């Protein structure tokens, strides 16, 4: 396993146009990206055509094409990767939903990542809509949910990415979970 400075250095080299850096970076981050993708896709409809490898490839291509990011560490990279995978899944679900005119719902197993939801599957579009509403009310809590759920980051890694103390992050995480629970268990949107 390569060190954090190597990953950060390669990310910054890729941003400056070094064409070899993305090829050297991929083997260092692939296993963790694949793990994030598998968690993100767990619980999807069995007919779902997006596979973890395709999700990793799409997210990775978008990540190394980020020229405006000043990469500070690997936790930041994986946090952005989580957000990128969320966006890809939401775009995919919206496209499928439009194709089928509501006849197909893409589901994610939210309970795999957070313990507050007792329903086995959750519609990814509804989760995205709910997180978008949370982002309006509290962008920091929305980002924490995104990093913990989609990124699978630990409390400590999430605190590092968010530049918060673990104690503060835990408080924000508890509040966000309670808010999401109340919205996701309500039959009607507020």
C-alpha cells in the first residue's frame, strides 16, 4: 500500500497535466474505489446494469479530470470520489426512471451504511432529494451523510476530510441521521 503523500503527489501531478500520473495512481486507489462502488450498488435492483467496475471507471475518469481541485490528502480524494459516485448513480437512476416513466426504481440499501433506517431498500432518487433538502438546511450535515454513506468513510476519516473534531462530527452525524430518519420514514414529502 502506498503512502498518503504519494497519492496526493500523483493527484496534483495529474492536475498539472502529467499524463503518466493517472496510470500510476489507479493501482494505488482502485481497491478502495471498488469497495466504495460495491457499497453504493449494494441492494440495487437485480436488473441493474451498472456494475462496480463501470462505476469506478466513470468516477475515476471524472476525478483525474478535476483541474480546479487542490488535493490535500487521500481522505479528500475518497470523499470527492464518494460524491462523484453518488452523482453518477443519481444521473443513472434519473435516466432509467425517465425511460420507464416510473416503472423502474433504483434502490440502495441505506441500512448497510447507517443503522437508522429499518427498511431494507431505499429509492436512490428519494435519498438524493432528501439529501438535497438537507443541504439547503445544513450543507455540512449533508456532506457528512454523503461521506459516511456513499464513501463509507469512518468517523475519523470523515472528520479529517471535513476538518472537524471527531466529537463534533459525531454530534452532527447523530443530528443528520435523526433528520433523515424523520424524512425517509414519512410517507409524504414535507
